């Protein structure tokens, strides 16, 4: 597996793939084209659609829009928690990026979603998607069903079947190109998720010479903690759920440790079993996208990634056993970071004694302590308690984190939200001090 993932994430392979896709497009006489896949009831699609006019104005690429239905159950585990979290998360992303999304939005009824799909289908046929998508979507998310009903009465009356036809066509094309989510941008063989990965797309377009404002700031740069002035209030506790099989957990672990240290916060690690070991499916198409996305994100934040030995099964269980003991010894953070790096960057098998004991030694554990940890099954109860607490927090996957007492956030690209929560929790009358 090391050889396969090293090749898959190789910058050389990526460059060849990009160059090949661009060359093929030129051979077919096609202009550079961004395909955007919009899901009507996806809050992240509502944000992404607002960026289309800005992308069109800034970059010399065509933009073609497709309507798509929600992903299949296999690609969206725990769908109800995902939907509820998405609404809350999108409102905060919108605020940070100056986009529109109601702070009090709630999940829309199916009837309202069908109406929006009819409106968007009609707008696509009339070449007015970018004009209609935001006001119609805003009506959906703000619960203005009267306005949405009025818009859909005319649009659906023109061709009641049109929305269904476009959804099926979009779903087929999305699958052919190799994805499963809404709110996705596709450009010359590469996928970019919503506004969160738009900076990668912009870099790609600039490298193709398509940036009309070369050298200017990106429209949607990645959001990261600022590590500015630290409030002088009492430092809170950060709870951090992670999985030894989650590549995003590797990308977040050294950074959340740094953030906690910068704010003097206590980091409480809450390891959980991987999703597939908890009965949640991860289809192959999703695994491939996650691997490639992690490589881009790892390069952005300056972490190694790509020499992977999948720790699913024995590797994850053994790492959890050692982590359980390491936490009690005050070595949990170090072991967790080194074990994740071993699995996703160093190509070390945690299922094998040589690999696991080597990682544990570097974390400060003796071989006797590691052997004792492996002989102790008490980690299972702890992992189950962590899983239950994660579900109670409204989430299901890793990495997830929160300031104790605050809402939880999911994903290594939400550490800026954690910093905002830290600052609010630490605000006090005694001023601030600079974080070095």
C-alpha cells in the first residue's frame, strides 16, 4: 500500500495528470471549463453559488452548472447529523467570508426543496442561474416559503419534469467524473469542495495563466487561526476526538496541539474507533478523493503526507490501546501525533510490533509499558464512551473538537472556529497578551 499511495499522492503524478487533462481539452477544442455541481438542499452549495460571479469575473474560464441530488447513504454516514451540522457550520463560514446565509436557518421541508429545484432548473435553461440561485436559495434557508412558492409556480409550470431530468443528468456526470457530493467544483480532472477548497482551484487556474488579476489576493483563501493577542482570562479545556485511521486527524493533531499551547488550554484527547470499524461505510470513491485532498491540504500547512499504511483493524486497535495508557502517563499527545504521522506520512505499520513499539519509544514509552498497554482491553470501554460523547455533541466523525461547553466543530479546516471559541471563552476585563 505504501507504494500505491506514494504514487497516487506524488506531485509528479499530479502534474502529469493536470498537464494531460489540459492537453486533452485543447485537442478537443474546448475552452478551460469549470464544472460546478449544485445541490439545492446543501448549505455549502448555497455558499459556493455566491462565488460563481466572482470566479467568472476574475478568471478566464467557462463555468458550467449542473444540478445534483444529495449523495447516497454510503457516502453520507449519519445523514441527519450531517445535515443539521451543515446548517450550523455554513452560517459561521458565511459570516467569516462575507457571504449570505441566515444565522437562524433550519432544515427545509422536502416540498420546499422540490420547489427550489424547479426554480433552479428553469434558471439554468434560461441562462440565469447565477442571478436566481442566491435569492431563491435565501428564500429556502430563511423559511420564506411564500416567496419560493411564487417563484416555483411559474418555473415548474413551464416543464414539471425538467428538474428531475437535470438532476439525473448531473448525478450521472458527477459519478462519471468521480465524485459524490454537492457543492463541488471540477476542473480538468481535479475536484474542489465548496468555498473551503476554492483557494486550491484558484491556484490551479492561475497556474494555467487564467488569472486576470495575477498577484492579487485569492477570492477565497483558506481560513486558519490567527494566533494574535491572547485574552488573559482563564484557559479552558479543548476536547479533541480523533481516529488513527483518519488522515484528516493527522493534519489536525500537530496544529491543534500548537493552538492549545498558544492559548494555554488543556487538550483532552478522546480517541475513537475508525468509522468502518463502527459500522459506517467509506466507499472507494470517497477514499480516493480524501487521500488526494489531504495531500493538497498537507502541502498547504507544511506537513508530510502520502506514504500510507492503512491502520484499519489491528493497527487502529493496537494504537488505541497504547494511546489509552500514554494519556494516563502524560504522553498521549506525543504518541497520538507520532502514530498518526507513522500511518500517513512515514509508511509505518501500526499493526506490526516493530512499527508500533518504535513509535511508542519515540513518544517516551518503554517497551514494558507498551506491552502492558497491548495486554489491557480497558481502552475499548473508553473508546465507546468517547463515541457516545461524540454523538451527544451532534457529530459522528473525526477529527471533531470543541471548547468544553461550546458547540463542536468537525474537520481540520475548522481550527479557526476553535480559536474564535477559545478567545470568547477567555475574554475578561484584564486585557490581552501577545502570542509568540
